[in-house]
C-alpha cells in the first residue's frame, strides 16, 4: 500500500490599475444672422468617450476652460452643461462610480450678444479629466 501525500501551493497575483482617459471632444460650429438683440443658440452636443480602468471607487470629473476668451467674449458666451465657460476651470461632468467606457454628451449653447459684430470667431477649449478626491481635505 502506498502512502497518500498532500501539499499546498499558492496562486499569487496582483491586479494593477489601468488608466483614466478621455478622447478629444468633438468640435461644433454655428452660423447666425445678427438681429440687434441677444440670442441663444442651442448647438449640437459636444461628445467624448471616457475610459476608466483604474479599478477603484474614486470617480472622476471633467473640467474645461477657454484659452482665448478675450478674442470672442464681446460677441458671444459659450455655455456647456449649464456652466458658462471662461478662462477659469468649470466642472462640466462627473461620475462618482467607476465605469469602464462611457460616452459623454455635453449640452452646448452660445449666447450671442446684442452688440456682437459680424465676423468669424472661435472658442479654443482646454479639456481635462481628473480623479475626484474621495476624502475632503481639511486645513
């Protein structure tokens, strides 16, 4: 009769976090005729795709600002997801639980000033995606 032998082994693994990324948001354009009155034009939504492969519960937020506000601000203001876009960062989207891949649409409109001048103008936008802090920082 043979003796039965037992032994143990382990499977040791480490799962590392992936990246938090955002595709380049789409461009949108508009045309309008001046009326001498303030106008609001609803534009096609700006779209992007966010991929969150970090594997945690921190969430994320998208901030946007314009880098050339002085060149168009007398003619129109840009509004994205109910936030007027200026040279200061504005939070325009956020997600509190992780998702793998998600299409994000931003409601977009322009407010044409009553004293706007004819011409071609463009708002240059700087988009950033960043993790949300899971804890409040106290000083």
